[in-house]
C-alpha cells in the first residue's frame, strides 16, 4: 500500500563493485552481471525508482552506464567526490522522499556506516545482496498500478519540464501554452479505481471534501446510474502525469452533489484544479442544474477552499438543497453554486465525458484543434 512504511520507494546504487564488478578508474572493462541487470529491470517494473551515489568522475561513470544499456533506469544521480550521506540526502530531497523510503546498496562497509550514521532511517544493503532484493518484502509493493509501472518515466518527464520552465523567459500562461497540456476527464473503470484510491490517500491537501472514500466504496458506485466516478489524467509534450484527480458526483433532478474532489499537488502549477471546476460549472449550466459541493475544512485543504471560493461556490440557501440527503459525516459544509456557462481555457485542452448523456461522445473544450502552436498527441 502507498502508506506502508516498510516499502522502499527509491534504491540508490553504488557503482564500482556493487552495480558492476570492477573499478572504472582502474580498468577499462567492468562487468554488469545478468542477475544485477535483472534486479534493476525488476525493481523498475514495480515502480521503485533507482538512483546512483558514486565516487567517480560524472561523465566517465555515466557513459559507462549508457554503454551497459542501463543509464535510462536512473533518476537524480549523484556522481562526484563528496560524502555518500550527502549524495543520498540530495537524492531524497530532489525526489521529495523521506529517508525512511530510501534504500542504499554499497560494497564498502565504511560507506554504509557513514550513510547510516547521518541518515539512520535509510536502509543499507551490502553489494552481495543485489540479486536478492526483488525477493524482499520491502521491495515488493502489494499492488503495482499503471502509474506505478510508469513512475520513473514520469519523474524523467518532470525533470525535462522543469528544465524547459527554467529556460522560458515569458509569462507563466505563455509557458503553459507551449506545453500542449491535455486534461482528460473520463468515467473510471474498475482497474482505475486502485490508482484513484492511491490518489485520494496521497493528496490530502487537495482533497476538497476532506472526506475519504475507500476503494470499495468507489468501486460499488461504478455501476450506479445516479453517481459519476470520474478520473482525471493529464499529459503534456513531455509525457504523462498519470491519474491526477478524482471526482465523485451524485446527480439529483435539480442539483449535482460533488461528494469527492481531489487533485494531485503535482499539477497545481498547471491550473488543472480550477479548469476542472470551470468545466464542471459549464457542464452543470448546460444541464440546467445547480452544484453543491461537500466541504469539510481540514488543516491541509486550504488550497481547495480557495479554489472553490474562486469558482464562486458559497454557503448560501437554495431550494435545490432539499433534494440532497444530509451529509454523511459531521462538519461537512455544503457550498452552493448557480452555474453559468464558462469561457474555454486558454492554456490547455480538455477532453471530457458528457455528464448529461452516458452514451454520448466526449466533448473537447479549450485550445482549439488547428491551433497554430500544434498540439502533439492532443487526440484521444
Ligand atoms: Zn441551488
């Protein structure tokens, strides 16, 4: 499970006599065993990130990883002459992981001891255990989601995106337009519920409802015609972000009740959360219904409160609320909106389901096709 404290999220490899046999500073040829190569690939497929902490010349070591055909598997590498504990700490910071989610493998007892001394929560393994790592419980997630299998590619895309942003001199909105962002809002499938569950557990600061719906509760609503379970994904020219939002709506005659809305903090920069609310307001206006969003203030969902307020949701009396049963939990406020048609977004394209008609083809909203910037991969 995502919150299992024993699960390793990133394994950091020493290179000489750990990842490969031999020392590149001393010999031309080093050997990557089939067993270690299999471990690297196996961990990658499970969504466990891998990095490098090595005392070597960066270019020399990295070109060797490329020659061995494994460079692509490593993110945020640290190769240089500083202490291993510092390298491990920098990698953890760059990936935004706590030390307890990090593992370190090195053939030198002194290096492992140095890391353990400064970062006691980092789990350290001797090099001879490399081949058996995939058999250990801490490297074996119970569930590997579609996003999990692509986690490393998502980190690499995020890094390229950051570089592009750092180089871009214009205003934010112009930068966003260069990304060719496509936001997809689709009815969840049974398989997607697992990644959605992971999302609602992880994104508490953006869980606008402050109410958690379990995997089983969401699954049970998939076939219920009065409920919409929607999963939101986001892609841009650098790659996909995977599932970044979930929305649970119960439809009544005069009003749609938003019972769950959570979006990932990974896409805050894109403004996807407010586009999602505007899309919903536009759809509700088209359907001639009001919107009521459940909201319970927590110490972590201030951003969601601001997003609702910005979209015009208020605590106010309206006859439509008589149609909705009382909130399931104490402390849930009901924020009301009489929706009006919205301007399409200018920074992204939205591909969405038609909430009025389950059988209808999806709608496209936002940057028009044929836009002169040309949006690669904008077709679904
Ligand atoms: Zn109303």
